[in-house]
């Protein structure tokens, strides 16, 4: 009888707790694309093997922090109702059972921009970044080729986006001009 209780106590105290297990520390800052200002109220949704697991919301400083486990495939979605949604994919399935370090640190900065009705943002249904474990460097690494390709296409989209914003502002300013007085009214068109 004594040995059984001793074994129960040893199991409860002697084995490491889940918090001391290997983890991936994902953190960063969410900012507005054009100004660089920190964005408050952005939801960062963690999807683990196609199942929603956790959502955190940025505060006034735009910062967020999540902890991921090895052995799973993740999607990390950045969302706020007035902004274009973006996401990244992190494949942690190939991380060994006992990595060389107690954790991986991933600093992921995300920029977001305002949603405009009618503007094609289908490009952002694709992941803006992809990371996976690389045995050669024994760490999670971003797919540089994917990033370069995506950035080139995103830059072209943003040129059209800026033109659309300028065009809408010009049209709004023209609507605000009255023929009689020549004064402009402040008109918000989006």
C-alpha cells in the first residue's frame, strides 16, 4: 500500500509539467500598412490541424502572442472587420520529438489595410507566408521563394489599391462641390 501512494506522489511531482515541454513562441506586432501605426482590436485566430483552437486580440500597442506545439499544421489568421484578412501557414509536423532547444522563437510582423467594397483582394486568400521545419538548420524556416513571389504580386495589388483609394477620394471631393456656392462639403464615400 505504501509503495502505491509513493508512486502516485512521484508521478505527480517528478514528471515535467506540460508547460515545460517544447513549444513555439509566436509573437509580433500588427500595424497599418501605410502609416505603420499599431492596430488595436485585430483578432489573431489560431487554427490547429483545421480546428479553431485559440483567438487573441491585439491591444493598443498592436502586439500579440501565441504558443504552438510541435507535430501539428497551423494556420494563423489576422482579422478585423474593416481590414483585409491575411494568414500564414506554419507546418510544425516534422519537428523532432526532442529538438535541440526548449523552444523556437518566431517574430511575425503583420501589416493590414482597409477593406474597400468592390476591390479584388482574392490574392490574400492565399497565405502571405509559409514556414516549416528544416532539418538542415534544425529550425522553423520561412519559405523564401513563396514570400518573394507573394510580395511581388502583393506590391502590384497595392499599386491598384492606392489608385482606387485616390480615385474614390477624388470622386468624393467632386460630389462635395456645389454649383451655386463653389464650396466643398465633406463627403465620406466608403
